[in-house]
C-alpha cells in the first residue's frame, strides 16, 4: 500500500511540475514596454508640461519622448486662444536649443493647422550627445518668443 501511495504522489508531483513549466513556456519571453520605460525616464528627469500664457494665447508643451534611445524627440504642443488665428507653421517658428546654445529645427509637425484650439506633435531629430538641458523656443504667435526649458 505504501508503494502505491508513493507512486501516486510521485506522479502527481511530476504532473504538477510539467504543468508549471508548460505554462511558463506558453507565456513566452517577457517583453519590455519601451513606452512605459520612457515615460518613467521622463518622469525621473522631471520633464513635466510647461505653460506659457502671453498675448491672449496659452501654449502648453509636454515632452513625450526625449530619451537617448529615441531617434526622434517628440513634444506635444497644445495651443488655445479666442483672439488670434493659430495658423503658424511650427516647423518654421520653433527651434530646440541644447545647453551649448546650438539650435535644431523641427523635422515635422503632426497635427492640424489653423483654428483657435490646436494640438499636435512637434518632432526633432535626436540630439547627440544628450545635452544636460533643452529649451524649446516658439516665435511668431502674438509677436513674442515663448521659452520652455527642461533639465535632462
């Protein structure tokens, strides 16, 4: 009787081990969520939204992706007004400056042109080596230069 119980317990244990190993095999390798890592990196870098309110126009800029692993650096730009038409070409009216004063023009704007409420993504090529800080300058909206600075 003892041999029968021991055999049954051994079979149950082997089946249990097989089930656990098979489930891990089916789950596959763990994939890192790069977007989540970049968001955590941006949060650690203190890359919070910056707002500028001048000449009846409010502009809020939030870095989306400015990590050293990204080929393109992206900034979400939200503009609101009830006075001025927001039809400026941000690829011509914006510039990103590094901590050495070198300036970089945007490579594209993804978003609408025109209106009183406008939101889109302003995209730059990655700056290498990664600077200690960046400053986004936007001009041509209400005849003022708006500055948004982040420490990286």
